[in-house]
């Protein structure tokens, strides 16, 4: 039943996008966040490196199409954060990597979100979004392109009928493979948390 329901929901939201009554563009800043990359070894090696990067700074831009309480949102963002610490495995390590040489993180993501907003007709709104996307990470020597899922909760207030301000929190979780040498790669699990705030315009 669940496998049949999913395509129906997807079709419903695409239909919403085709008949969108409201179209918004927006931009904002990300701050006070944290990026975590966990590099895992083979078999029972566990986490070889757990790298933390903070504070997060960056920007985000989006295009949203809404009809009633449902919406589609396409978003891109760019985040940077300095290295705050590296926890290394006590048993295993990658000889090509020295933690003192690890660089700050730069993350570029592109996401497609489905949104729900039960206060869509009000000046003050509380939309919730869930989505999937791609994430490119450059935190040398950790570099990879991977898949990610994410969620956002925002508070949005329209100052006029077309101009609004918003703020909220964002969480993304991703997975990818980073190349260590020509014949060696390692799994990387990513977590990105950030607060965001910005402005939106109704078209």
C-alpha cells in the first residue's frame, strides 16, 4: 500500500506545481551551524576520522511554487566553516592523511523540497519542508559528491502582500565516497545543521 501511495503523492505535488497560485523567490544567509564529516573504514574499522567544522557561514537562494498548503521549492546554497576539531581512530588511520593538514569545509548543495504550510493564507506562516538533493563537499583531503536528504522549518512573516522576511533551521544528512588514492576510496557520512534568515518576494 505504501509503495502505491508514494507515486500518488509525488503526482499530486507535481500537479500543485503545474497549477501554482503563488510563486516566490527568496535569498538569505546561513549562520551558527555545524558541519560534521565522518570517514569510515572497511569492515569493523569504524570511524577513521570525525571532523567538525564551525561556525557555518553562507548563503541560500530558492524558487518556490505554492497552491493552498502544498508547495515545491528548489534551493541552492553555499556554506563554509573552519575546522574546529578532528577525532581520529586509535587503531586505524590513513597514512596519506595527516589531520594537521585538514582544510576548512566548503559545501555546495542543490535540493528539491516538498513543503506543507497550514497557514498559507496568513501573514505569519510556519512552513515545513522535506527534500532530497546533491551535495558537493570540499574539505581537503575529504572531497566528494553525494546524495542527501534534508528538512527545514521556517517562520515567515509578510510585511506587505508581496514582501516577507523569514527565519528558521535546516538539517541535511548525506552520504558519499571520497577518493584517498587511485585505488582506495572511503565512505563519508555528512551532517549539516544551520540557522537561516532572509527575505522573500511573491511574483
